[in-house]
C-alpha cells in the first residue's frame, strides 16, 4: 500500500513539488552544521541588522572573477539619527567552498571545520542579513528549523498510540465503558487548546533549558490532540467490530486486547496515515505561535517562531524584510504538508475527492 501511495503522490504535480520542497528542507536541516557558514552560537554584536551580503562575480575591470564580497562598515547618520551600513570596498573577501570555518561536529559525531561555503577569517558573509544581536539569519534558519519541523512528528509519536488504543477500547467494548470514555474525551476536546498551551507554557519555570521546554511542548501538544483522534477511531471501530474475522478471532479464544491491536486497529491504517500528514502543520504552527509569543523555545536557541518575533515591529518589516524569512518557510512547509495530506486522502479514499 505504501508503494502505491508514493507512486500516486509522485504522479500528482502539486504533491510532487511539495515532496521535493520538503525533501530539500529536511536535507538542509539534517546537514545544517555543514551548510551554515556559522555555528548556532556565533554572534557579532557590532553588526546588528546588517543587510544581506552582496556577492560579486565581476570585478571592477568588468572581468569575471571568483565570487567575492565586501564587509559592511557601520556608520551613524547624525542628520537622520540612524545607523547606516556601507560596503567597505578597500578589501575583497573571496568566498571559499568547502573551506575551513568555525569548528563543529558533523551530524553530532565527527569534529570538523569544513563548511559548504565561507570566507577568510576577517570577512563576513550574511546571505540573509543579521538580527538585532548580529547573528546570521541564514544559519539560524537552518538550526531553528530543526525544532520547528520535528516537533510535529514527535508529538504524533505520543498522540497517535494513545488515541488509537483509547478509541479502539472505547469502540470495541461499547456500552457504559464507551459512554464514560467518550464523555472524558469530549471534555478534553472542549478545552480551548491554544489558550491552554499559553497558560501551561507561561507557568513553566524560567530556568528551564530550551531542550526541556521543547520536550514539554511536545507532551502538551500530544495530550491536547489525542481526544479528537480517538473519537474518530472509535467510530471506525464500531463499524469494524461486527465483521466476520473479528467474530472468528473471538471464537478461537483470542483476548480482547489482541483482537483490538491485531485485527481491528490495522483497519484504520488509511485514516491514520491521512490524519498524521494533516496534523503535522497544526503542530508546526502551534510551536511557532508559542515561540512567537515568547512562551516556547527561548533565546539564544532558535526556532522559526522566536526568530519571527523580531519582524512584528513595523520598522523591521519595512526596512529589514529579511527578518520575515522564517514566516515564509513556515508558510511553505505548512502548505507542502497540506498538499501531500490532501493527495494521500484522495488516494486512500477516492470517494472524498471533490469532482
């Protein structure tokens, strides 16, 4: 079935583009340490809000040259009372591919200094400019994306087993057991999820590390989202439990738990695959929203949400548009997941396809 789904996904033009986009994003995030010209701890506070570096391939004589860039000089305009950056054309800084830069551990294992691209030690290259603390936005996009793009999958690993088992037990036993379990699930569903996230995140101890906050956000998202999923699974189990193969399993003495896990829940696979694909974007947006409000991943660690927080000021949107890059990536990622989820739903449930 998985091969058939992938085949149909590749046939669909929009789903194929979405797969390629997500493939490129996750590849870049996996090798972020190598692709990023600077490490996640790099900061040059004298270079706050530097515009994107200009890369030149033609020299002053009009001839082709190895790619090079110029550093920026920070100046204060006394007439307009603002800081301006101008190119220091006194020295070229050539871009080196696979050159040596700041040390890091490749894939967290091998210590190395080689980066995909860098400049000499005195040079600076900021493909997407810098933030208020002089940190390279391009590098932080890669490191921050690791959190924003993985939190959804980790939440699903907690949420879906709980929802599957809970919904399976409720639908299989029915009667009073079903009534009590569903009333509890409906009580969970009635809680305003985002406001609950804000409350829970705001009462977390201030001394927690970003890793601890990350894990707690995963758990909170999972504990909020399982109820709705369990309710749908329960409805599917109610229609499946009367099938002949379930009755045959009962007649040979199979336990209730074995029947639920081995014979009933596998029949919900199609729905589970679609639900997982369509759920990831909501968790990406939830994490980004919390971090944007300052209740999620904390500085100096990066996530697309807390990086986007700087762009909420009108002056930054107007004069520093490169700070909107995290928002663009969130939009592209969520759209790609939704396109893939819709295509998978059409493949596994052709009746749901709108003609």
